[in-house]
C-alpha cells in the first residue's frame, strides 16, 4: 500500500507498507505501538511512527511500519517451505532428465 500513514518523525514522505500494518495501527487503541531498546534504554515507538521493528522491538509489531517494495503486489500465494522445496526438486529433476535425454539435443 502506497501511503503517508506512517509519518510520525517523517511527515509528508510517501512510503510502501503492508496494508495489514496500516489496518493494525488503525485498530490499535494505544498511542504507543511498542518500544525499542536503544543503548540499553527503552524508547517508546508511537503509533504510526516511521520506525520499522527490529529484533530489539517489543509490542505491537504488526501495527508498525512494515515496509514492502513494489514486488509485494505480485505475491499471489504463501506456500509452505515443504511446498517450495518440492517444487524446486521437481524442476531440478525435469532439468536433469532433459539434460541427459539424447533426444533433447543437449
């Protein structure tokens, strides 16, 4: 989603984030989405802040700026790791079979 929703600390800067992050931030009743530990000290992250979550972030991560590139619009499915591996193995078998087949011209 192309928006300026996460504009706290950087107003007027359009950005692309996951639509679910905007919806989660809208639904959040707190003014604070969470906090991040910086130099050992907790720093509050306001709702709709420009800061993306990191490993040091706690709180409502789903309601923070989850940036996404243009290619996120091309995602049509979320396969499991097993499905991805199965597809890769199947493609590799086809390629190897094709490479070994004298009739293939390879």
